[in-house]
């Protein structure tokens, strides 16, 4: 319900009510503005990082594909099957919170399980395996940064929307309602003062004395 409706108490109580909500709205605006001042530079830094990581991942993919083609040419598809590792790849993600936003900051990629002895059928298999591992690490790092950027973008968008509501709706409505009420109260106090002065003058009027 807007400040101009019946939710505003009448008289001086309404003035207190409006002033309190106006202070709350201004304080909320200051907090959201501060949040943007912190989140926006953080986002700019992530944009630069994600651009570099996309480049690194693309280069790693091309390198891995090149070595896999070489290995396939030298030893065929059977050689690639024999060179596969029996280990599992696990990704551990580290998270942080800033201004109420939780987002990932680092991906630690590791391998678990016993290492299976592999038969390197040709000299291209070992470089192909190393290139594939670098591609995996680059993909994990990129995924973490992209998710962090997505979460920051969502929070920045929400904060900007709330700021617009405050600036375009609630603050003008509260300010206008308080101004209108102040004028009404001032007029009422003026009229009460006039009535009191007139009443006092009538009450002290002296009657003429007899002969």
C-alpha cells in the first residue's frame, strides 16, 4: 500500500510514521548503492579473467585434438583405447561470499583411484594424454569463473531493480506524502492558534459597570 493510502496514521502520528519509513528507505538505498560499488569492480575483474580463460581453453582444446589426431594416425583407434587411464577425475570447488553473494572462486582438479599401467603404442600418446589433462583443467577453471560471473550478474541486476523501485516509487511517494502531511499539520496548527486567540479575547471581555 502506498504512503498516500489509509496505511498512514492521521495527524502527528502519521508524520512520525512517514519519517521513520523514509529513513529506512534511504538507509536501504545507501546499502544497495554500497553493494553495487563493491560488486561492479569485482564483476569487471571476472570479465577479464573469463575472457583469458576462454582463450586458454580454446587453445587447450586445439592442442589436445591435434595430439589425438596424431596418435590415431600413428596407432589407430585401438591405441587410444589402450592409453586410457582407469582413474576418476574429481573437481573440488572453493566458494566465497561477498555482500551476500556466494560464488565459486577456484576449481581444484585431481585424479583418484589406482593408476593403471598404460601401453604407449606410439610417441604421440603421452603428449596427447597431457594435453587432454590440460584441457580438463582449463575447462574446470572456466566453468568456475563463468558461474561466478552469472551469480554476480544476477545479484547486480536484482540490486539495480530494487534501486529503481526506491528512486522512482517509494522515495518520491514517501517524500511527497510527508510534505503534504506537514502542510496539513501546519495549517491545522495555524487554525488552532487563531481559534485559541479569539477564544481568549472573548473570555476576557469586560462588561460595563452600572451607574
